[in-house]
C-alpha cells in the first residue's frame, strides 16, 4: 500500500491504523455463482469442475460475493470471501507445499542405514525431529530447531564412535 493511499485512508477514516503483511495459508477457489436467496455458492475446483454447496451459516449476512471473487476457508475453518483483485494480489498457489508431517530436513535424521549400535543413539533424534515437524508450523524457527537438533544428533553419534588417541611415550 502506497503512502498516498494510506494518507487518504487515514483522512477518510480519521484514524491512523497499523500496516500488516499477510502470510496466511488458506484453501480457496474462484466463485462462479453466488445465490444468497438459496444460500448456495458454486465454485470452480482445481480439476475444472464446478461444485455447488451451502457455505457456513451467516456467510451471506456479511456480504454477497461477486462472480470471480474467491471463496476462502481459513485454517480454523472460518469461511469468507475476498474480491478477486485483492486475493490475487495477496496470495499465490502453494503448488510446491510438502504434505503435512514432512520437511526436507528429515532426510538427515534417517538412521536405518547406520550399524545397529549407532541406530540406538540416532533414532531418538529422528523421533524428536518428526514430532517437531508434526506439531510446529513450518517457519524459520522450526528450521533452526531442526538444524540444532541435527547438530546434536551428529555429536551424539560421534561421541559413540569416539576413540581416545593413543599416547606415545
């Protein structure tokens, strides 16, 4: 949002509002028919098929979407819609998103290839890494947690195979 647009909004509203940046992940589909009387929406599925359904109660009480707007379902299940231009300016398709419970870093926690005596020391780190991926949102902090856990796992395995240097007289 440009400074001139912000200034105009502040003047129109008489309020100075904070600026926010969106980073939400949502499910969405373009609306092809909105019928507030029948309380139904028809959306275009990714397969190209049209699907008609009744959105959540109160959906049309807030406003009636236009054809081309997007039907949106947020992570908490809340249903809404967004004007086409606003939605397309703020979101992009997450086609490369890995399935829940996966992370590229998990490959470094594999332990099955290790000799059995080392697997016992590596497996707990694998299990904790999987728990982190399953229970925390994908972000920089989760990646840092996995990197530090990987470093700890490597140290634990090296501690198991460590040999004292031979002393020479």
